C-alpha cells in the first residue's frame, strides 16, 4: 500500500476488534457492587469515618494541569491520616488503564476520569459501578465544620455531575467561556469593553480604523465561535430558550432570539470584522496571531491563558469579558456566563477504601488545596472562594471576577453532549455564516432541520433538562 | 519421508495463521455481524436490527456527500498520479540524464514521511496569512487564497497532497519496469521515426501496463480512503461544511463521536464491497495481452 499508516483497512480491523475487547471486558461477570463496610467510627475530625490504616489508591489524569495539585491534596490526607499509605498514579489514557481494574472488581479508590479515552460515565452509572457522592456533599467542609462541602461549590456543579438526581461525578476544574482581549491594548487606544452587541459593532469599526482586525477565531474548529453565539442566545432568550433547544422542542431554533443573534453574528462577516484567513487557521495559529496583536477579540474558554503562556508577550495582560448582550431587552443580565466543570472525579463503588476516597475529595476541596490548584495549574477550581486573596495572573483574575459577577447566572448547553450530530450541524453552519456563505435565515433553517432529524430518529436516546 | 512434509509445514504455519485468524479474519467477520446491530460500543448490549443500518446509509446526506467526494477523488487522484509518475519515470529512466539517481531519491522522499507528518506539513503550506504557498503567490503578484477554508478549493487542495505524497512511489515502480524494457525495442522505434511521445505511449506504456494496472488498483483504494489526511489537515475536519468529507471520516465520526458503532460497521462493510468491486472492475476493464519480453 502506498498510503501507509492509518488506512481504511487497518482502521476497519481496529474498529471490528473493539467488540472482542468489549466482550472480554464484559464477559468476566463483575460482581454486583455492594457497599463495602469501609466506614469506621466517625468523629468531628473524621466525619467520613476513614479507617486509620486503610491504604488509599489515587489515579489522576496527568494532562494540561499536571498532577502536583493532587499530590498536594494527598499530603493533606497524610497529615490527617498518618498511618494510611497512599498510592498515587499520574497517567494518561485513564479509560484503558482503568477498565480492566473496574471489570476485575479491583478499582482504585479515586479516579480523575479525564482526558482522551476516559471511561464512559453514563455506562458506569447504568452498571451501578459508582458511589454516590451525597455523603461527601453533606459532610462538613475541611476548613469550616459549620459549612457543608456542598455549599463551598460554585452553583450548578453538583447538578452537572448528577444522573437521575444522584451525584456521581464531581468536576474539580471550572471552565468559563467568554471573549478575550489584551487590557493593555485597550488602555493604549482608550477602548472600553462593549456591553451590548451594537457597541461591539461600533467598537469593531473603530478598531478597523486603527488598522487592526477586530476579531479572529479558531477557524479550523468553528465551534469556538458557537460559545459566544449560543451564550448570546441564552442571554436574549433566557433559560427557557436554552431548555427549548436542549429538549429539541419543535421550532426552538426558529425563535426570534436565535434569529436576532445569528443576524448579529452575520454582521461580523458583513462588516469585515473578522481577520482575513481566520477560517483556515488552527486554534494555535489563530490564538498566536491574537497574542501578536493582529486581532483584538478571540472567543475561548478559560484555559486560554495557560495554553498561550509561552507565546504571550510581556505586558499583554489578557483578560476575559462576558459575551455582550444582544440588547437591553435581554432576559438574562449581561454578567451571565457560559461555564462548565472539567476534571470529573469518580469513586468506584467497589473500591476498598471508599471512605478514604470521599475524604480525599473533601480535602481536595479544602481552601488550601483549591488555592494550590489555582496557582500550579493556572485554572479555577470549583470552590467558590478559591481565588480570593491570591496573587493571580491577569487572565485567571478576570475569570474569577467573571464568575463572581455572574453569581447564579452560569449556564451551559447540554445538546452538544447529548446529540453530537446536531452539534456538528451548528458548528458547520456557523463556520459558513462567518464567511458569508450562509445567510442568517439559512443558518436557522439548516440547524432546525438537523434538530428535527435528531428528534425524529428513534435510535438516538433523548434526554430532558 | 515425503508424507511427513505436510505436518512439518503446517507446524510452521499454525502460529501465523492463528494470529491472522484471530487478529484479522475474526474482526472482519464481526464487523459484518455488527453491521446488522445497533451496537453503541460501550457495553456488550447489541440488538439485531437487520438491514436497517444499510437502509439508513442511502438517505444519510453526510454519507452521500462523502461518497461524492470519494468519487471525485477516485476520478482525479489515480489518473493524475499515474500520468505524472509515468512522465517523471520516463524522464528519469529513458532520458539517461546525469543525476537521475538523485532525483529518484528526491521523488521517493515523501513516501518516507508518515501521513500525519504530511498532513501537518501541508496545513502549514496552505495556511492563508503566513503559508508557503500564499507567500510564493504573493511574490508573483497573485493574491493568495484560503485553500483549506474555501469549500470550492479544499478538496482539490487535499487531492494535491495525496498525489504529491503518492507519486514518488510510482515513479520508482515505473522506473524499475521501464529499465527492464530491452533498449533495442526503443531504438528500433526511434529508427522507424517514432517521436519521444509516440514511443512513450505506443511502446513503453504497453510494456509497463501491468504495473500501471497495479498502480490504478492501489491508487483507487487510496482515493476511497483519504481518511488520515482529511482528518489531520482539513477544517472541521471534513469541512468546510463537509466539502472534504470522505467515507472513512464519516465512519470514524459515527463510531467514535456519535457512538453508533453498528451503523459505522455497516458503512465499513459497504466500503469493503465498494473497494472490492473497484479492484475487480479495474482488473477486468484493463485486461490486455501480456507482452513477453526477451
């Protein structure tokens, strides 16, 4: 074969091999999970009843955030339970490594189920392989016994990890989406961050006059631009609109708020506010061009600062702003943000030291650990007050401010996770919209058609929010 | 002793054949079975749905779009590669220029790069604002284009890369074939007054026809594939707006993004028969009398 490496043939072989693996994986007849008699006597210092000598087995996904922050939480654990031996593994490919252990009934006590090839949580829940985190959430927090762990978390994070009302997953990192810009560049030109889309367009015209491109985006992956677009839809139409879209209600994408927002974004193409060539740039290329000051705004999640650390010039001072409101008639306040958890932690129900696993998570959510995560991983953890009193980089500081200002108005869409084909239709259509090849009206029609197809397809499992 | 030879040979073949059966044949067989189920790839549960997946294939716009793109690639890539490779091979092996060996190595070079490297490399070549291609065009006073960002250009940009990376292999293949042609035949043709082009088409081509035939089959398969390069290089991938979608990518997305392993297997089975049909057609359609050379 002239075309070597991943050929169709090799690929098919691989594809077809999966059932063998799956069969092996499922054929073992895993014992029905029982609640292990792990919990020892509880006390104020040991509310979860950790047995003093039980070893703790921790598996952490060692990705962009590293795993030093987890080791820090382990050191807190050792302080409280000095007799317990801790086994730490910082790995990649968590799913592959953990699947055999789950099946054999010998899972670790805590898993950071993150990164490419993570375990499929929905199937784990369906097979009753996970421990409910209810006990942890109702336990007193590590710093203040009067406050429950649940109340130290940012809003929405418990619900996001719940299946049928039972919390099985705890996301540790908190990602916020918005529009990024250089605050020093803004100061130099005397610009102010726009609160509404009309102001955004006016500012864009002004930026163009200054010889810069107002916007760029990660053109190779047009979904980056959907984050501000969909956030603006949520602001204009309110949470009812978000629910209508996620629930695949007929005509949800034809709502006036969607139409108006899509037309607003089409203006970017119409006015030539997007940097030339953006549509073919990879995320690294676009973000680097932005760091070089060739474009002023770029949409991204809060990982941007860490991702760009090596190429950001000194004094660039990147900050994130909330997506502008469509107009003053918006149903949500301008401070509302799109946000979601990442680094999902799970506790296998068959673990030998489940109490220790819960205790580890409780200590990971202590103020000290959260601060350690924020500084070593340059990201925001799910603890509400994690960033208070810390010396932070400009970007992370602005993320903290954004979260604080948003309060309860943190939203996220569920349809991209539930219905991937619909998400693809939205991505493709937005890419075309931003290049002026698809009109706003056509965008709505295309996306509505895709949503209708998903709704009519009996083979796709439907969810409601 | 003669009757002992069979078990002796079989003894050697047991291990490789078992491995082949377990690692190659059984997955193939399972793919055929899975194509008839709704398996989602996360548990052992798979329900038999009959030919439902195959019926769906025919009105899936993404599959049809991918099929169209693969068809375009099937028309363009083999012909462009073979014509280019024949031309270069003729220049190298019949022209008797100095340095032909060096050129042969240079042409073969892309073959040494993995598809992933080629994909990343050409993404940089095509990148609109700082890419090599637009840089050269700007020097010549031509305005650069957004090669991978424009739906009307993207597939052609992909095909150019596929041809670029394949042509070297066939240059070497055709060179070897051409060098086994007896010189007297070419000299006789020259004395009879045949021009260089006539000699190439009327004398050389028939003598290397078997190699060309093989080239068409291999390139046909490559054109029906294209998965790796599209996945790595294009917008989306498969875009913009499905302009570079190929069947391999549709299969991959259905299996690993949409969790429809059963449907993806059906797509794989369809692709299998498509490739098989193509190979048979090319072999049948291009059958000629074998020329025996002295």
